C-alpha cells in the first residue's frame, strides 16, 4: 500500500487573525514612533537653519593693501567656523547704490565711501551665541579687518524661543512615546493571553520554561521586525505625499537618514516584541492553573 504523505500543519483561522491583529497593532504603534522621530529630526534641522540665518559681515579697511586684503579673505574663507562666503566689492556696491539713488555720490565725494565686505554663513556647530562670539573675536584680530558685525539680538531671540519651546515639546514627545510603548505592550499581552492554556499545558507535561518561552519570543521578535518594516513603509509613504506638496520641506532627508529610520523601527519592534513576549509568558508560567480563567 502506498504510504500516506504527512500533511503540513497549516495555521488556523484564529492564528492568522491573531497574527494580523498583533502585526497591525504593533505597526500602528511603530508608525507613531517613526513620525515622532521624523518630527524631532525636522525640528533639529529647522533650528540649525534658523541659527544660520544670523549672518556675520566682515568689513575691511578702505585703504588696505591688496596683498593684505587677499590674505584676510583667505583666512576668513578657511576659518573652521565658516561654511560659505560671499565677497561684496566696494566699487560694485557703490555702483549699485548709485543706480538705486539715481545720483553719483562718488563723483561728489571724490572717493568710494563704502568698504569691501565679506558675508559669512556660519557652520551649525558655530551658530550659538557663545561659539559665535569666539569666532568673531578671532576674526577681529585678522590684519586688514575694520569691523565684524553679527546679529546678536536675532540670535538671542532664536535661542530664547527654542528654550521656551523645548521643554513642553520634549514632554509631549515623551508622553506620546510612553503611550506608544504601552499600546504595543498591551497588544502583545493580549496575544499571549489568548494562548495562556497552551503555555500552562506545556508546563504541566514537564516542558522546560526556556523551551516554552523560546518559540513565543521568536514569534514576538518576528512580528516586531515585520511591524517595523510596515511602519517604515507607511512613514516613507507619508513623506512622499508631503514631498509632492512641498519639495523643500523634506530636503534634508537623504537615503542615509531613511536607512537609519528603517534600522531604528525594525530594531525597536524586534527588541520590544521579544522582551514584552518574554515578560507575558513568564507571567503565565508563574500563574496557578485555576487563575487562568
């Protein structure tokens, strides 16, 4: 007689429903975490942009020698605090001003009253009040420099606004993060609760606690990683929709940042899924049989 082939055990409808419910619940939670990460990154980027709006202008002496001016410009261009420079020639600036006024004040005065100016855009790390003051003091010592002007009041206003907003925003982010982890933990606990009798039966027949926990933890890690991937896909889709409306808004999001976001979400989902599953399984392993009902 031909031997019967063993049938592979297929997941039941209840198992499929449980898997889908768990994955969807964890995905929504990780989506919230992903959006919080995106908002935090954008906030840091906007802060840097605001700080960099406080430009530094270096005015050179009017009768400085050409070689001294050239050396001063090179020192400013290569300064560790400077990101980019823009040189404004005094004669060109005077011609533009005369065109705007409709009068030739250079002919009237007999000389060009304006100075050569270099407009500096500072690096983000040097855009705080303390660091900028250090950089300005260093620039004022350069031969050929007459004056260094920077918008200290604007920068102080920016820093004051950031300090006022930082505490409530950080508190709100922590609250949302706590709620997200609580929701994900509750989803996993409900999943394990539905299988509590299986856990207890395995324990009663003499199975080792580690052997009981292992498949559940592996499943929790698997659901967490899959949920992290789904959450990343959703976040990426939202970013793509936002980009269609405003291409400049998400300009700082390069491929590297997207990869980092993917790693964070999948790692967080996997770790939290495994840890929460282990805690939930241990709870039922310690429970008495008559208390499982």
